[in-house]
C-alpha cells in the first residue's frame, strides 16, 4: 500500500512539473534623498503574473524605517499602508475608509505608480526595494477618463511618452519638489491644438527611469505607450 501511494505521489509531482512555466522575478532598487518618492510599478503579482500586485506585496520592508507609508491613489482617493515594526505592512484607514476598503483598493496594475512617504527626510539617502513578476515586461500605462492618474515610466531606461491627447488633458511631472505642467489646448478658432507649458508651445519631456507623472485625462479611457529613448 505504501509503495502504491508513493508511486501516486511521484506521478502527481511529474504532472505538476509538466504544467510548470518559468517565472521571471524582478527586483528594483530605488535610491531616494526625498521624504516623498513616486515609485514605478513594472511588476505583476508573484502569485499570479497576470494580475495587478498589491502595494504591500510590492515594497520590501527590509531596511525601511518604521512608520513608512505607502499611498495608493485610486479614483481620486488615497489608500494607505503603514510599516509596523512587528507586523510589517498594515492597512491604515482614515475616517472615510475601513480596513477592507484599503485592502480592496490597493492593487496597482503594471505601468502604475505608488507614493512612498518616509517618516523624515533620509540622511544621506534611503534605498527602497520593490519586487514582483517580470515575466512579461510592461510598456504601457492605463489612463482613466475624468480622473487624476498616477503613473510612472516602467522601463529600465529613460523613455518618451506616446499618447493620443484630448483637449483639456493635463500632464504634470514632479521631481524634487518642482512641478512642470503640460496642458493640451486648442486655439480660439479651434483650428489647431497642441501641448503648452507656461503658455508656450512645448513637446512632452522624456521621463527618467521609474519617474512618476500625474495625468488628468479629459477624454475617454486610453493608454500611454512608453518607448525607450533611442529605440
């Protein structure tokens, strides 16, 4: 009986191996000198590489100070996790949210971004490690209509932004406390339109590795396509 059981287990193991497909695990180190840092999300869930990853699974707790916050921005609201010394990442609801609500709204699709807030400005710097499934590299970000979208460059190189803009779209690039705003406007005669910055015609900037942007989408849902500079 024991021999038969052993054979049965061996058969199941072989069957499992036959169904196994390789998984590429990605790890990225983000070094910041700021208290507030937007971090790109180039990864999917490690448990299921086809679904979005949760903020608390994305960011490693190793080396981070207690009371570090993770902010997920979704549907014009923030959902927050805080680093507890004993329990790791725990939901931190406010007066309008409960714990299940924070958990349910904390997944970030590839191409999105997360806001990491340290308890204080790091001296001299702080390393933030993120990890997840990188089997299928990410090259695009989703933009939801009539919403402020927090997205970031998911490539491993500087990238250009490809998007079909709509009149009224606003793209804001923030870095080290400075915000550059680009607006897609139409002239009074409605004969031409284009991106403008500080009232003048402008081209969208190249975005650094992992750098985040805010995109207020005036048109229908669409996507940003990220293209490596020089490709």
